[in-house]
C-alpha cells in the first residue's frame, strides 16, 4: 500500500515538473520578444545616428513627418559633426530660418557617464514673430501659494559642451528687432563642480524698439481702460508678511560658476515715427560671479555706456541671518539736449550691508548734479517692513546745469533733511529745508506728515517767508478718488518785500474740503477771510461758497473791498440760476501793478445755466494797463435765451490805443433775434478804420444761419479795401460748413476776386483770382521807393478734405518787371520781361514749374517734382540756366572796370530732400574781369561743376596776362547733414599786383577740405619773387591800443577788448584746422619806411583746437635802413615766430654805413633782441668803446672828440636833407622813368662837413651813372 502511494506521488511530481518546464520556456520567449521590441528600435536608432547615411534618413523622416519643418541639406553624423543647412520652420505667427546648424557629439564620453558636445553652433538664424497671428494661449490653472523649496539635485549623468556659438542672429517681434553678431561660450555641469560657464563673448548686440505715436497712444488708452480699482485691503495683506518668511536657507540645485562674461558694442534704440527718440550705447560689459557652499559672490560687474559707467562687487550668504555686503559705483556722463548740458557729470555710490534676516544698512551718496546722502536701516524680515531713512543735502540747485551760470535764477535748496520712519503701512515723514529761486522768495519749510497706504495726515506744514508765516493742517485720502480737508492760516505775508510793484501784506484764514472721483465732485469753502493792506489802502476779502457737479456755483457771500472800491456777488448758478454781481470801483489804482481804472456796473444772470437771461451794464473810464489805454468804455446788454436768443448789446469805445494802433472811436451794436438780427461796426483810427454791416437769420430746425455783408469799407496803410457787391454767407451747423458767394475785394494796388461761390468747413474748395498785384505796394511796405516795378497776376484754387491731403493749384505771371536796388552810391537794375510760376499740390505730391527771362540775357527754367512731401519727399526734375552773363554786375563797377562770363547750367534732380541726387553740369565760361578790388586782371577763365548723383567734381582755370591758376576739387554727400568737399588751387609764378603795396609772383599748392564740423586747410605757398613798397599803413593795419580810453560821454564800460587771436571755429560751429607752409624765396625785396632789404625764410601757419599759430623764421639779407639822416646796414636780421603772429622774436644787428664813418676800422650799431612787444635794445661797437662814444658814431659817424660845433651842424643839416630826400624818392623815381632812366634815386653820402647829395640811375642794364655835389664844400663828383 505504501509502495503504491509512493509511486503515485512520484508520478504526480514528474507530471508537475513536465508541466513547469513548458511554462519557463514560454516566459523566456515572451521576455526575449519584449526585449527585442524595446531595445531593437533603440539599437537601430543609435546605429543609424552613428552613420552619415542613417542620420540623413532619420532627418528626412523627421522632415516628412512635420509639415512645419523643412531641411534643405544634411551632411555628416553626430560623431563626425552633423550639419543641417537651410532649415525652415513655419507656424502661425512664427517664421524661423537657419542658414546652417552644426552638432557634434563625442560618444566615447558615455562610458564615463558624461554627455560630451564638441560643437553646437548656429549660423545666421533669422526669427520673425507676429504676435497678432499667434494662437491664443491656454489658460493655466492658478499655482498653489505653497511652492516646493529648491533642493540639491544629484545628476545621473554629466554634461560638457565645449563650444556654443551663434553668429549673425536676427530676431523680429512685430516692429521690434534684435540682432547679435557673435555669441560664443562653453559650459559643463556635473555633481562635483556644478555648473561652470566658461569665458563667454557677446558682441555687437543691437535691440531696436520701433513704434508710432498713434500706437503708443493706443497702448496708453488701453492700459487706462484696463486699470482696475485698487484693492487696498489686499495690498495691505500682501505687504504685511515678512519678506523672507520662514526661509532658513536657500538651497541651490548645484553650484554655479560664471567665469567671465564679456560683451562689446551693445546698442539700444527707441524709434517713434521713424525718428530716433533714444539711443544708448554700451561699449563694454563684464560679469564674474559664483555661488557655492551657501555663499553667492559678485566678483566683478562693470558696464561702460553712453549714459555712464557702473562697477559693482559684493557677496551674500544664503543661510543663517543672510548677511550681505554689496557696493555699486556709478559715474554718469553729462546729459545734453540741443547741445546744452541739462544734467552735469554725477557719481552715485550705493552700499548695502548687514543682513536680510535682521537689519539691512543702506547708504546712497551722490555728487555732481546733487550732493546728497541717504542713510538708513530696513528690517526686511519683520512684518510691515520697519524702516528708518534719512536724506540730507546742501547747496542743491535746479536746473542742475545752472550751477556755474551767472545771471540765472535757479532753485536753490539748503539744509535739506528728510526723515522717514515707521513701516510700509504706518509711516512718519519729517522734512526741513530752506529754498529760494525760480521766482520764489527765500523760504523755510517745516513739514510733519503721518499716514498709511491710502491716506496722509498733514500734522504741520509751516512756511516762513516774506516776513510772515503760512500754516497748513489737513487730511488727504486717495482711497476712492481724492478727498481732503484743510485749514490754511496766513500771518502778515508781505508780498511787497519780494514784488516791489505789488506792495501787499496779507493775513487771514481759508477753510476748505471736498472730494473728486469718477462719478461726482464737490468743493466747499465755508470760510475765506483775508485781510491786509495793498498800496497803503485796506484790502478785505470774505467769501462762503460751494461748487459741485449738480450745483455749479453757490455763493452765499463774496465781498472784495479795496479802499473805496467794492465788488460783491451773491446767488447760485445751476438749473435755476439767480446770480448777481455788483461792481463799484471808482479808483482801482494799486490793485495790480501798472493798472488804473474806474469801473461801475452790474451783471444779473437768471434761468437755466444753458439758457440764461443776462442783463449787463458796465461803464469804465481812464482804463490803462501797460501799453493799453482806453479813455472810455460803455457796454450794455439785455439777452434772453429761454426759447430763442434775442435782445440787444451795445459796446462803445473812445480814445483806444495799443502800441501803434489808435482808435478814436468804435461803436459795435447787435440787435434782434435768431430769426432776424444785425451787427454794425464803426471804427475811426490809425492805421486801420472800418465800416462793417451784417444782417442775418438763424433757423433752429435746419440749424442753418444765413447772412449778408454789405457796405464794407476798410482803411489800411496800403489803401482802402472795398467789396464790389453784397457778400452772402450761410453756415450749416449740422455739417459744420459755410458757403460764401462770389465777390471781389478792390484796393489801389490789389484786385482779389473769388469768381465762384465756395464752401468751407471740414472740407472745402476755394477758387481765387488775383487780377492785379502792383509791386509798388511792396515798396510802400518796405519803405524803399522805386525798388520794384510791374504787376503780377495769379489764379488758382485751394481745397481740403477729411480723407486726403490738401490740394493747391496756383499760377503766377508777370510782365515787364523791374528791380532797382541801391548799393552804396550805385543802383543795380534788373529787368525781367517775363516771369511765370506754376505750382500744383495734390495727394502730397508737389509739382513746380517756373520760367524767368532776363532782359538782354538768357533765362532760368525749372521743372521740379516732390512726391510724398509728408514722409518720403522724393525729388525729381530739372533746372536750366541759359546764356546768363556776369556783365549784369558791370553797373556796380566804375567806368574802367568790367566783368564778363557766360553762365549755363543743366541739372537733373532725384533722390529725396534729405539726400538729394544731382546729375548734370554748371559752367561759367569766358570769364574776363578787370576790377580795382582784384590784384590781377582775368583774360580768360572757366569753372565747371559736374554732378554725378551724390557726388560732384570741380575743374577750372583762371588766366591772367602773365600767368594762370588751376582749380580742381570734388564733393560728396550722403545727406544734407553728412557731406564733404575738397578744393585744390595750384599756381606757378602767378603774378599779383597790389597797387601802392606789392608786386608778387606766387606759386601755390593749397587744398581746402570741409565737412559740417571741420574746415581743413593744407598745402604750400611759395613767393620766389616780390617787390614790396610800403609808404604808409592802411587804417586797418593798425589796431587801437587796448589801453586807449576816449574821454566822452559815450564810453561803454561794459565793452570787451578787441580780439587778439583768430577764432578756432566759424559761427556755424565748424572747427578750423590749418597747416600751411609759406616759403619766401631769395628774390623778395621790401622797401618800407627807409628799410630796404631782401627777405628769405620759411613760415608755417597751423591751427588746431585753438587759436591761430605762426611758426618759422624770416631773415633780412643785404638790408639797409635810412631814416632821419641815418644810414644803417643790417648785418644780421632774423624774425622768428613760435606761436602768436603778434609776438615774434627779434634778433637784429644794424650798423652805421662804413662809407658814412670817419674811420672804416670802426663799426658801431645797435642790437634788438627779444619779443617784439618788449625787445631789448643794446648799442655796441667794434672795437669796444663807451656807450656815449658808440652812440656818437651811430648818430654822426664821428667820435665825440671830433664832433665839434661845425661838425654837429653839418650832421644835423645832413639829417634834415636825408629826411626830405627820403620822402621825395617816389617822385624822383617817376621822373627817371619818364626819361628812360631806371632806378633813378636821390640820396646823401659822406659824414659831417663831407656830406653830399648823390643822384644815381641806370642808363642801361650794365651802365650806371652817379653824380654827387658837396653839401658844404660845393665840390662835384661823377662816377
């Protein structure tokens, strides 16, 4: 039995085992299948990415699966470097184009649990986003107020990117544009070191915000409409909790190391209506920072920009009490507007220290525009954030730029101290300061305010000024609109101490309250009681009034008493008005400076404020205010507006004057009702008098007024103006349009007609015809008799619309016009047989055609067009000048002078007004001229300008009988503000004859260059030959001495001294820079005031960032000086320049002529050494001898021992003779030339009793004859 049982058990066990084996096999097979399904695609995907062909297939599949993505070209693999070209992505509102993208991975790093990116770069990505086409964003569920705190992250794998590069990025979001030329960086992220951002370059980043004024206004209006009522209770709840709350520490997910971020050439522009409104340039940016071990450090932070420079450093601990220590220093550049400094250079130093958990110390110090210090403490981690701040300053001046200016009245604030205490919900403010300026007197301010977020209590506001005090107490709330209560007390405020023309002392009280919100408003003044003294007369003002939205004005009491003058008012103005004003002011002198008047009258207003009944009667006498004078005024009116406007109003004026306008009498009266009314005006005066009559009627149903103007007579300085017929006028109030009938206005010099009836309103069209315009009228207005002659005619029309621009057509014609302009003692006459101008403006396009013909000359014609004058201003057209001659100017010259030259031009215009383009030529040919103002005669000349778009060239020449001058140059302009030009002048032995002064031959090579900011002169001027003869200085050559005083009654004590230096810039702020070399050759002879010498040297004229400078040296060679009987030879002559032309340095030795000495072995002379304004003069001799002996040799040619009485007389006689002969040298030379003898001269020779008169001259170039006669012995000598 037991065996059978065991066998059965064994059999069952075997059966079970056989059953289990198939199950295990099935599980293995299922697991293998699942693994194959999961890992096989991954293996295939990785295998494909590892090969170039596989990568290309995957990218192409991705391209086909996405309708928004397009990839132009694929090459490489991730291991070798995957390159995608011409990548496009488009979706509603988003358009992305990438020229090339590159990604390269290093798969070998995966075995180190590291993702290595060798290269991740993008070239020329362009992104355009149109927010209007973007799909609406899905609403997200509100986030829970309790956020999960940051925790340390343990990364399963590290990341290392060796190169991140973006080049030429372009991003456009609507009208805003951002460009980035270069971004290059690298980074690594792992558990050991955290995030490390390697040195990063961000260069040429430009952000431009563009908008229009219309769009900006729409945004502002939309923001105002969306503004919700502020929930003050919720705001208080939000400001009550501590800033950090229960935060004990801030755990960063990993350490952060920013090694170095540098940026260059960052720009920001704000453009409104295509005009740059703001431009900020950041030339350099740098940031170095790190955060690790609960410490965040700002190692370096710097910005260099057009606004200023910023530098900062510091650190903060992110646990415990969160201690911090930061310092920021800012240096602001001067802020300019219209080339004026409005904020000077300023510095700001900000320091933060302490801790965030306990107390944070703040220090802010400013210097420059404002010298102030802000110091205090803030407890950020306590409820409502308690704070204590103190701001102090002294010598605060506004406008800031007026600190260094004199004669201005800026606001000056001294002893300024502002204290703020309490917390955000309950604060106290104490302010003390002294201020004056900007028209305000010296004032001491004391203010104490307490309050909360939505209200303020003015506990004390006291102003001590003008020998009195002003005290204000009150309450101000802005929780629901604005509401206030206040009480103002004045105590002996003496305005006369500040305004001398308004001597008034005031005391009193003003109590007011009120509110204003979006629905209602109200102002209550229950008590106004002001007493005082004005111009030594008592002044009293009492009032009790209320104003509100429902009741416009309710005056329970209003009484102004000034001496014997009283003005009172009582009543209310509302839907049922009953208001009365009484004026009894027989003498208002002193009430206001320069005002005097006598006024008596009353005004009664009853009924609805929109349909009032008005009764007025006012009489005024001797009314005067500054230049306004009116002897008598009477006005009376009774107007009823209950059903329709009806009544009568009269105004009479007598003896009115204001400046040059004088009216002896004027009467104006209006009478009738809406259905039938009339207006009459009669004035008599100078320079204008008028008679005017108007009859009209108004229909309320159709809202149309119709009227007739007749018998109009206006007297003016240019004659009487009259209308030829009655003028019918109608006005449609619904259409806001007036209709005027055809009519004409006549004047002795003008006939102006409107040949058709026209309408004027929001739209209109007015045709006109100027049948006569006598130019004699211009002569009368300009007070230039005979200036213009002739008549002009014109016709055209002007029209305006609501949906398109103004339209204008005008034609002006004139025949036989003449101009006679007196210039000095001559008259310039110009006759124009024909003048024609046609102008047409339509759709912002202007077309202008003109023709001007000049008698006995050519003509000037233009055909210009300007398209889109409001914006683009595109320019096109032509200008032609034909056969215009310069001999027009001959009438301004003397009989012996003349000028000729043919002027022709053919120019074509294109481009726009800001950057015009010109093509064509402008030529002046056959130039000939002989004028006294020119130092040479022109026998032939030509100047040609050739234009090629935005550049031009200059070529020309000027010929004289002896030489010629060559001209060339060029110019270019990108716009009217950005231009440059060059002119080059070259001559060779150019002969110049300056009468009675000099004859020169000049060789020049000079270039002048100019831009809007700089005039640059450079080159060389050589004078190889010159004959300079100066007999007397011109009046302009000698300046008045700076210390000269003219004793008369017209001396201007405030006049400035005469300028001694040449300005460094022109009146248009164009700087002047010069570098000219002047070379004086070896054949330059000067003969001036007894000095006859050759000149030779080299000078340099330089000017840059300052006044004119002259450098170099001139040498006098073979010089001789003869004057007042003395005959000196210049043995050494040097004139040096090292800066100012008026301060040369002299080094001159002059000796007496040995032929005029008793002994040839003795030399005597003088030395002049030093600056020209204070030279050192010495007498010397060879051999050396006493000064008196040397001086005797210089003056007489003899020693003191041999200078007896006779000798002395001979010397004096010789000196007098030499003086006379020296002055007659020019006459003698003229006689010699008449007889064919060159260089005939008359002079003296010898010394003392041996002195003789010598006549010499050149018969031929090789034969000279000299004849001398003894002055005292009569002996003759021929050589």
